[in-house]
C-alpha cells in the first residue's frame, strides 16, 4: 500500500515570522504519520522552519536546487546545503520554473540525479499546458517530461523520486482537474514508469496531484486509485485550509 503524501508549496509567500507560525500550527495539527506531510517554505526560512518542526511528523522541503554540490553558482543552493538545512525533500521542475523561467529538461534531469544522490527525495513535477491538453497531447507531453527528467537514474535514485502531476492550467487558477482527468493521467504516468523502470518501481511510486487542491475537492481526487497525495499551493498557506487536506488523505 502506498502511503499518501501531502506537501505544501509556499512559493514566494510568507515572512520569517509567518512561516514559523504556520509551520508550528501545521506540526501541532498533524498528530500521527498515517499520511506523509511536508512543507516547502521559501529558501531563507528553511532552517527556521526545520527547527520548528523538528521532532514532529512534518518534514521540510526546498522549492528548487542546483545540480552541483558546490561551486561558483551565484544565487543557487546545492542539494547538500538543503539537506544540511534540515530538509528531506526538494521540488524540481515546478511549472513556475519549467515554463516560467524556461528551465530545460536537461537541467531538471541533472537536478533530480544530484538531489537523489545526495539523499534528498525529489518531488519531480510534470504536467501539460492547456493548449497541449486541448490538442490531445497530454500523454505525449507527460511521457517526454518523464523520459527526459528521469533519464539514466539508478534504482537507488528512482527510489527517492516522488512525482507530482500538475496540469499547468490548474495551477493557481481555481480550475481543478476532474477526479477522472487526474486518475487517467496518473494511471498513464504509472504505466509509463513501469515501462521504463519496471512494475515494482511503478507500484511503489508516489504520484501526487497538484493544481488548485482545496479541502472541498481533495477527498474526491485523493480517492482515485492512482492518486497518492497532493502538492498544494494556495491552500497550504493557512493551517485552517491545509490541515483538512491532510485529514482528507487519511
Ligand atoms: P495551487 O498550486 O494549489 O495554488 O494551484 C499548486 C502548485 O503550484 O504546486
């Protein structure tokens, strides 16, 4: 049985004080580990948030990393630094970077390899644009992003990958994929992982859904057999809206 995994992506929101307060409320609200839970604050608050949730059931993730372990890379963070800051996870390839900042697949692949080799779990995001869905290219896009992003991963590395299916048209728009659309995409992704990495890896792979997940739509989506959790943006910024999503998963 795959354990559900709910992660909150705080993006470029929160102050130091509000991130610490939010992390504290989330940690207090998660009373057991029936569901895996992570919060992903902005980089400057990673250490403070990691300190606050220490000893609780909540883990911390960064929102991006570089693929080198160190070097002259102004403005970047290595996977080792993220680990050292107290994180377990790192989001890689979020559409706000993939599309918003034109991060190429080759870089995303290097980042996934570097993060998983360092001992982090990579939350690798994939998803189609609205125009791609409307022209029946969803599966081709997902297959391409999976093949490019996960190319050359060892068995050990792939065991540290979580996938997040985030249709770009559903992120921050209030437009959520129907449970059926989510299930279809997730089933396709699992099947594709099976072809590339074998059935055991596919069956164990956690595939989150992301895109306008809220307390009132979470249950229907999380009920789908191939949906193993959610990557939550807007609704993760308040404990009152995030905790009910974790509740819905358990
Ligand atoms: P949203 O963001 O829940 O605000 O749509 C999801 C995400 O970007 O991961």
